[in-house]
């Protein structure tokens, strides 16, 4: 098929690009981000709308500056992904510096959920943690079968890496946690109203999965936040102290606590959060959509 052939060609090109010095790759990503800002009109509109909803107190100029920076970070992360998939393992490890490892080591041997907010560096964060311990993560099957296969190979080639399909729900995660394998989980995407609560995110009701709290109740896991920041040299993967007294008796309060933690992280590096995702696509019953004609996509 033509699509398969073109995908193989694109992957080969990106594999070659990933061998470039990181300073060159960084500049390519920044240039690509500027191009994407110009032509990816849908994502640009969603990004600006999300920033408008979450930061109405900011000036339009400030929101646009953050959005433009986000596109540069995002395209850089896309190019870096091919380092994670194809580069020598030693280069991957050198690219991602780990801080706060003691927060995981304190709980090694127990079920651990590594809670990873959706920053542009979250793939790099997962890759770095594979060097510390076997980890299971979740992925969504891609429509392009060639790209899907490449992604699965790339994400599971590192020592201790394994993946489960998002469509399998929590069952696979429960099995992994009960077997002592940490679960690297990104909890802040709009996956619809099922198994979710409408909890404020920067003051806007957002369909937020309750999976983290439910997994803790089912397995006795501890939650160790894992937040990844992109730098000029690569990534810093920061582990935080495990959450105490989580989730408690109130599922809503536990989910709100998670969102408040993510909000705090976003304020520290707003341009690196995944604003191009329709975080507020699902609305509470009776509320109008927030993205105009884009809401159903």
C-alpha cells in the first residue's frame, strides 16, 4: 500500500535525523514548531482556546507567546521521540537526567503508580524510568499499522519496558501492580464521561478519570508523581514524594487533589503542557461545547 510505503520512508528519514547532534535537532524542532504554528490551524486554535479558558487573566499577547513556545517544544519532543526509539541506549540515558530517585526507592517492591502529567517530555520520562525498574505503560493503538508497529517496537526496546492497550482498561494495570511492576500512567486526557468525574482544572470543569484513586484502592499502590521538563540539553525527570493519605474516602476530593497538583506543575512550565489536546471536549450534561465546531473531533 502507498500509505505503508510512505510511512516506512518517513520513519527511515526520521531515524536518520535522530542521529544528528542534539543542538542541531533542537534547532530543527524549533523551526518545525514555527512552521506547525503557521499551518496546523486546528491545533493552534485549540491551544489558544485552552489557554484562554485556563488563564483568562493573561493578556492575549501572553497567551499567544506561550502557545507559540508550546508548538516549538512539541515539535522538538516529536523529533526527540525517534532518539528514544532508535538511538543507542547510552544516548537515551544521557538525554534524560533523573532527580528525586529516592522517592521511588523508598517504595521499591511495593505497587507504585508513577503519575505523569501530560507535558511534552512525558515519553522521555517513561524511557528514563525504564532504566530504574521494569515498568508497564498504556498506549492507544494507532490507525496507521506501520507507525503503530514502529511505536510498539520503539517503546518496548528499552530494558524492562512493556505496554498494555488502553482498551484493556484497568485490568492489565491491576495485574502489573499486584505483580510488583510500577505503572507509568498519564491521567489527564479527556477520554469521555465514562469512569470520570467533572473536576475543575484551572477553574473549568474537566472530565477527569478516577483511575488513579481506584487503582490505589484495588492494589494498595502508592502514587509517586513523575514530572518531566524539557531543557536545551534534553530532559529532567523529577520524582516527587509519594502522596500521603491518598485517596481517602472521597473520590471527588482525591481527583481534585490530582488536578491541583498538575495545575501547580503547569504554572512552573506552562508552555510545555499539552495544550493542543481538547482537554474540555466532554461537557457536563446541558453545558455547551467549548471548541465550537471542533468539539466532536
